[in-house]
C-alpha cells in the first residue's frame, strides 16, 4: 500500500522541531530523558553535598572533600527523567467537516513531534469508529511513523459519545495529557469525564477546535440538515430568531463547558480553524506557555 502524503509539510516539521512542551508538573518514570525532575539521581549535573550515612554508595564519596575536612561527604546530582505525553483525539462525527478534521490532526501531529524530538515518550489514541492499539514510542526515529498514523486517519466518523468512551483508551502514567475535541458532547458527559482525568495525568490540557461557521452560522431560508452524530435529517427554516436561539444555546453550552474546565483544574484553549495552523502553534500555544 502506498503511503499517503503526510499531514504536515516539511517546512512546518522543521519549524516545530525548535519547540518543546512546557510543563511544571512533576515528571514521572524511571527512564532518562531531557527534563530535570525534582529528585536526585545520576546525571552529570552536580547539585550539592551531604554527609555520608550508613548504606550510601561509597563510590559517591568525594575524597577531595575528605582530605580537607576529614569528614565523609557524598556528591548529589540532579536526576533527569522523561516527560510522558499523551495526545487524545476526538474522532467522532461532529469533527468530520474536512478542514476541521485536518486541522485537528495537524495540531495532534505538531504536539507529538515536539515530544518525540526531545526524546520524551509519546502515546496517542483516538475515539472513533474503529479501535486501534495506542501508539506509544520514544525518540525522533518514530516521527514519520507517527505522522503516517495521523495522515491515514481519513475520516472522523465515530459513533456514540467521545466523552463516554475516551477513558478506555488512556494510559495512567502521563505527565501531560492533551485532549483535542470540539467540546460538543452533553455537559453531563463531560462532567463525568473530567472528574476522572486526574488519575491519568497531573497536567491536563483541553484544545477545543471550532470553525467560524459553528460560531456564527450564515445560513438563511429553508434547509434540510443532517445531524453529524445521529445521521437524522431535520428540516429547518433559518431566520434571525432561529439563529439567535442557536447562538444562545451555544453560548450556554460554552459557559457550562468553561465552568467544568475551571472546576476540575484543567487548562483550556480554543483554536479557530480559519485562523490557521501557524497562528495556533506559534502564537496561541506559545502565548499560553503550553509550548516553549
């Protein structure tokens, strides 16, 4: 089978290579990486001395200090641990509009490349029509296979509800968890999802993908609409009153969604598809200090 064209062009991949994920969350795992943890280990970066106590490794005794003080001191070094980042992508039917779906995959791809470039551990899963083994790799050599996975996700056509199913595909050892979604599930389902997330990661971030048309529809007249999630057809006569009702309903949903985000200590940013990929990565995420 021929490989599809990658979801990100080469020039964007090169620019993304200069960025990394920023987090103040405590790093997890025993594997060496490129991030300083809050504990001591065996890196080459000296931290301080402490007096020798029974059971300490005698190889760590600093004999130069002993020669000067006739006391036993051991050297302590800063430990370096890997960051573990999980990217969870909403592949339900509400994400299926072509440009919206491509944009969401590009954002997921960019985050993944930042992780792999820094020798941290990346895992990726999505909730859609099919289930697949989660991607879980470390190192720059896995950049192209990761991009290929996202490039091959042709359509967002998941049945059911993203917020209900997402917990089933999450690892429980992430440093940072990115949830990429449009946030259109019922608020009650989001509440159940968000309140369980702290067991999966210490730093949780929600990236809400929206389009200008979703925020401010331009339809007028008699139309037949198809519900993206249920495939049901609905005949609607669009008027100013209908559009105003839609705007009010959407506003109330957004306010309730924001309240949940704040309540559970989750960080959130909203990315508008029409603003473009480069604005999203090199302006909004940088400004929010999500990347550096």
